[in-house]
C-alpha cells in the first residue's frame, strides 16, 4: 500500500514506528517512512478505516456482480476476497433475499476470522440453487514477489541483509491443520 505524506501523518507513522510482525514500513536513507507499507503493515491504516455498513457492502457487491454479468460472466471463484466472519452471514442473507445472483465460490480468510471455523460453523456449500459456496480456507504463509516480501532462500539483490518476514497467518495454518474443525472444509489453500 502506498500512502501520501498526509496519509502517513494521519495514521501517525513516524521515524520511530516499529515494523509490525509480518510486515514492513519502507524507509528512506534518513529512516523516514516513505509511505510504502508491505504485507501486514497495511493494517496500520486499514484497521483505522470505518467499517462499511451492510447496505454499502450490498451495493458494492451488486456493482461488481452487474459488471461481471455485463461481460457474460455468471460465476466467480475468488481465492483472495478476504471474506470475513460477518460477510458470510451477509452473503447468506443477500442470496436468500435474491439481492445477489451470481454463482459465487469463495475462500474463507484464515486470518482474524479463523474463529468462524473454530466456533464449529460448517462450510457453506451449494446454497440458494448452488449459487453460494465457502468451503475452502485461504492461509497466507508468505509475502509476495511484487512487494519483495516473498519468502526466498537468498536475500534480494537490491536489499542486502533484508530478511523476509513470514506472515503471522502461518500460525493459523498450524492450528487449522491440527484441528478437526477444518476437516469439513474442502481444502486449505496455502499461498
């Protein structure tokens, strides 16, 4: 994520702000934050954003759905939607009411919303005329090449002695792989 100097000021990212576990704040030669946040460091701002009301989420999902329909797409498979514990309930409500119609197969996020599974909730499979399924779990265990945070065997050539941070969700993978709760889900998608 890239922030302007105004954005870094609003969320109070300074020279002394520590890198969060699983993330990095890129800094200039003087140690000042450049505004580039990698991996879990994006939560320094996203956690301060207001939560969208349910009605706004419905409108957002309907705009996306209509764009898909415009191009003839009737099904989506989404491995990176960041579907939350609350979103699953909303999807069920909106599909039951007929507000959403696209065939949607998405993965649950195994981050903070792992509680959905640990609470014993079952996968959502083929509901509403086989239009809604959440029966896989996505676990992020690594960064990405684009942000130079992927877990590599050697340092990046342009960032000597930069040790890549493994995302904290790897702990959730361990918890899930040992638990009986996940057996009901079709797969774990490790990225």
